[in-house]
């Protein structure tokens, strides 16, 4: 049946229809893309940040130093021997009227290396508010 003249005519008609459809699709695609390009050129562009001028860096070489000075070693404190508490240190007076200062005195006696009370601040203000300048040893 594929060799009959009616089938050959049908195949020719279908091939012509396919060619027409492809031609119309190509023209339509070109039209749509042309319209999209025209619209994008007519629309205002997005506002972008203005370009800032480039930052200029000036590199200055530092003078070469002969050799870095080594810091002096810190003085190491010798460890303090902690006395062993004796039973007398724990005994409190028999009176029931002990004040809190008595308890604090005993606690201070038992606590080795306890921090000392800070000295009261002087009420006089320094003459200038400037910080003292550091002393540098540049003799070497």
C-alpha cells in the first residue's frame, strides 16, 4: 500500500505542510526575538553605582635596623614558703560577741599571699591630662 499513488500524494502533502510549519516557526521566532531586543533597548537601564576612582597606595620602605634589641629578662620571684597552719590559728575567742573584723583577721592570717587592701586614691588631680611619654633606650 505504500506504493500506491494515493499514499505518495499524501506523503507529499504532509512534507509540504511540515515545510510551511517550519518556515512559519522560524519567522515567528525571529519576530519575537527582534521585538524583545527592541523592548530592552527602549526600556531605561538599571541605575548602577558610579565607578569610584582607584585607590592609590604609596609604599614607603622603612629604614633597615641593625638588629632588634632583645628585651631584658624579667626578674623571677623566688617562691615564698607557705607556713603550715597550726591548731592555734583556728582557735577563736570564747566570747559570743566576736565582730566580723576578728573573723577577717583570722582569715587573713590563714590565707597565705592574700592580696593587700588597695591604697586610697588621692583626691588631687594631675596637672595635665596628657599621658607620660615612654622612655626609650636607644643607646646601642
